[in-house]
C-alpha cells in the first residue's frame, strides 16, 4: 500500500515508470529503484496501518525498518493517540505528512465521547501534518443517502476549520460507498456532489475496484479533487478481509 502526497505529478508518467521498473527488476527491486531513481520518489510513502501488528509490538524497530527499506514518508493512523509512532518517526527521520484519525470527531461532532476536532487540528499542526484523513464510516452512519448527506455536511464544515490551520481534510473510501441505494444513487455519488472544494478524497484504488468501479476512470472524473492515492494489488479470487483485517495472501 502506498500513499501519494498531493505534490504535483503526472499520474500517467508515474505509472509508466513504476510498471516498467517492476517488469524488469521484480517487486522488491522495483521499490528500491523507484526510491533511488524516480523523481516522484518523495511522494511515495507507506500507510503504517499495514504494519499495525508489528508497530504494536515494537514501534521504533518497525519504523526504523521502514526507513531502511527506502521509504521517505509514512502515513499515521489512530491520531491523535499515536505518540509512539510519532516519536519513532522523529528518531529515525521518517517524514510524516498525513494521518488517519479519530473520524467520529467529524462525522458525529456533538458526541462528547470523542476528541474535539479543534484539538486534533491543534496537535496535527504541532506534529507538522498537512493532511488528515477520515478512514471509515460505521454502519449506523451509512444506512441511507441522508446519512451520507449529513456526513458530507459535517465534513465540509470540518474541512473549512482544517484549511484555516493549513491542513487538508480528505475522505478514504472502501467499497461500501459505491453500493447503490435509493434510485440507484450511491453514497460516493453523494460525496462527489456534496463535498466542497475544501474537502478532498484519498482514493483507495483497491476498494474502488472491489466496488465495481474503474479506478482510472474515477481518477479522471475527480481531477483536482484527489489529494492522495492508496495503491495495492487485488489478486483475482482473493477473499476480502473485514474491517481491521488483512488478506491471507
């Protein structure tokens, strides 16, 4: 899984380089070659949630290994409650620009159980993050199109607050957003229609494909509205994991 920051780049040029490198050198060497030779290398990072089990046991050792593997940046998860990762990244020199965070603070802003979004923004600024990403929606928040409309409204309000702090707010998709609901309109359709320019997408091409949507076509449709991409393989026949799980393959 990769995180591409919103620095300017031509997607086609990146994919052409990445594909050619992979064909001639194999997956492991291709990563090293991209890191060493590709002019977009500083835009390529790793989503640290992928390594959550290892990080839970040894944050410093795991993030040190990530840095030694050639990654320049990583995307946090669980913000603002992820100090061990932040400290480890600081020690080894791994850049942190983005994080998934306690999303209920935006989706359900009146719920006192969760950290106030303003406090999350304050800490994000101190850490030096430029992006915060809503990583998920619980089932109760996505039953109807009205639920999605309410979420979009709350996201737009939060995105304005974030923009004032110099932080970009984005939404990370899974496959459920593409399920048609009333009148064959999907939750993702609502987000595309209702999100203001201040609110962006962190597009996960794996889940887009699982949702029976063409990732390339969607990227073109959302031109100028995608701040980051998550890239990972989808092998035909792979049993899909539940939330919080990983495929066996």
